[in-house]
C-alpha cells in the first residue's frame, strides 16, 4: 500500500510552525478567578438576604406587641408621689395577665400611701391579692401576689387590710 498521507503531514507541520502554542494555563487561571468572584458575590448576597429577613421578622414582631419596658400607668395628679391617685381595676388589669378563670373582685382597689391591692377571685374559691406599687416617673407597677404582707417591710405607716402586721 502506498502512503498518501505525506501531503497532509506536510500541511500539519506547516501550520504548527506558524500557529504558535495554545495558552491553556492563562485561560484556566482566568476561569478560576471568575468562578471565585461569582461565588463570593452569591455568598454575600445570600448572607445579606438572611440578615434582612431576620431583621424584618424581628422588626415586625416587636412592632405588633406591647412595649414591656414602659407598662401603662395611671396618670399622676397633683396628689404627689406619696399619695398618688388610686388606680381602677381596669388599669391594674392592663399590667398583669390573670390566669384563665381568674378575675379582679368587684369590691375594688384598696390604696394606702403608694401601694394598691386588689383581690382576685379564682375558680377554686381561694383568695389571692395582687399588690402594686407606685413610683414617681414610672407609675403603677405590679409588685407581688400573695395573701398578705408585713406593713413595715413595705414601708407603710398607715394600717392596711392587705398587711398581716
């Protein structure tokens, strides 16, 4: 058999002398750097989206709940900080969340100096008293619940029905 590939070999040899070498290394480096930039941008965008989603959720949740740092208080009058206006059971009810079935008794609120006490009715019939304290600038705040307190511990100089001594 005769070899007719001679002219083809010669043409390939001529092309290789004039064509130069292919620069695969530079193209690989360029593609690698491009991929790294894309990954960094994608990761940054995803992290920003997560931060905004969490921040938006927290902002939405805190906007739709009452502020726990500033509870509602009765408006102080000229009575002074030692003898504030006695709050109503409705006002006191906004400061505490009574358990299911519990309610403030209809007899009202007893106020002595800067203290207010309200009887709470429970389904089992046992009595409990909710005690509130007035502080100038802060207003009325829930203090404790129980059946009685020592007047001297509360700093009271006047007798009160919610005191045990």
